[in-house]
């Protein structure tokens, strides 16, 4: 093995460690990205850290604190370009320079216009060797929500659904418990722990009366967002009182009854977002408002009409689908009843498709193509 190949393998090994560290903060740093950093000297890790929460020190600072004097002449592996601007914390590029870091390996440039290569430029101007692009795809996937929000002002939206092999999310009587198996449902709880917001329509609340909380030990309840243009949800709905750690937001319109609107506004942990629209909530504006509040990732859990409408408006980025080896027949609801495509040539295709059967159900993930 030549020296160049050996260096590449080492770079990938240490960057994977940095990505692993970053992933520990999934769902905890919004609106910031998740970032990991590893400091290496003489092929040994002497410091490591990750960004844990918005407003707290960044990954590089944690790693440098652990490395102390051993950072002098070392290599820093960072999953995202070190920041060069003053935000809620000082610039990380300056911290690396002061510590005497000799080389910085960056997985990907920061898409944030405030950074956009400036951190890399500052490091190079200080005489530090900077190499960019090691495991870039993995780093971009890890921060796909941040990348989308910072460049489009829209959150990253994943549609999670479970259906039978014949494409039903419930029987024709409306029974949907349970389409997927216990292992698949446990995986969904992990998704709820990782995403900022869980989004459903009023039909889901009316038919299932869900709590929409995370039931994992030490899990974090996502913000619960209900699209309810006519404010039909019952005032006894579980979702209104299921969590004391995150708000329940009801997005509605001018069609909402005034007296009911007032009563719901008085409930603790409930917010009403009333849009100046006759009946249908402006979905894209609602998603932009989420980003303005610092919530950049959305787990869409139904129902079919809302999911179809969001896909029709090009607001859904990824599909996370469980297909249970069951058949129910009949006229049960579809996972995309709100999507209306006339010609097969216009069908929405998925890219980066992944199929997994380890959970018992067929687990399919993929990204919605925008060709």
C-alpha cells in the first residue's frame, strides 16, 4: 500500500468517527447543523466532540478542549466546514488556528451563505492545509435537513407511512391497528425522536385520536402540527394535552369557528396558526413558518390527502414506507389519496432507493425525484 492510499484510508476512518459523533445529536441542534470533530496526532485520536445543542459550543471547541496542548501540529477532521462568523458562539476556524492545528480535513462545505467557503479560506490564509470532500455524500445526508432549510427556507419533509401489500393504510371500515409490526413501530419512535416536527391532518386526529409523542426512554417529543383548515378536531383530542415539553400547533384558516378558536388558544402548550385563507391552509407558507421558528425537519405521518397535497406542491423530500405482508382488499384508504396524476409518464419516481426486510415488514426508503 502506497503512502497516498494509506492517507486516504486514514482520512476516511477518522471522518467516519467524526460522522458517528455528529449523529449522536440527531434532532437536538436545530436550526443548527449536526457536526462532529476528531483531532488526530500520530495516528491517534487525542480529542473528539460534537455539537450538542444550538447556542452551545460547536464540535471543534469540544474536541480542542479534550486535546489541549496535543492539538499543536495535529489534524482535525470536521464533518462540516468550520464557521468563520460570529453567531451565538465565536468562529471555530479561529479556534483551530489558535490551537496550532496543522491540517484540517473537511467532509463538506457549509451551504450557509454566511460561511460558504469563508471558513476554509481563513484556515488556508493562516497556513493550514485544508482538504475538502472526504465522505462528502455521507456528511450531506446526515445534514440533509439543515442543507435544505438554509438554502430554500423550507424544512426537510419525510413522509412515513405503513400500508398492506395491496396498498391500504386501513381496512374499508377504517381499522388501521396495526398495519405494521412491532419492530417497525419501534423504528418510527426513533424517527419521532430525531425530527423536529410531526405533521398530520385533521382526518388522522378524527379517526385515530393519536398522541403523536415519542415513547422511547429518554426520547424527545416532537412539535405536533395539525393541519385543520376548518378546525374540526375535538377539543378532547389526545394531541392537545399529550406533551408538556413541546407545543401542539394547529394550522387553520378563516373558516375556523370563533368560539372554538378562542377556547383552544387558552389551552396550555397549544398554539393556533390562523392563515388568511377561506378554507385550505397554505401548506408552503406553513412550512416556511416552521423554519422561521427554528424547526427544520418534519416527519409527515398522514393522512393520504395531506400527504398527496404536499407531494403535489413539491414539498416532500423523502419517503419512508413500511409494506406489511398482509392483504385486506376492499376500498380502504390509500397512503396518497390526495395525489392526482393522470398519466403514468408523469408518475413521481424515487431515487437512492433502499429496501430492507430486517424488521419483518418490507422497509422502503427513497428520495422523490424532481426531474
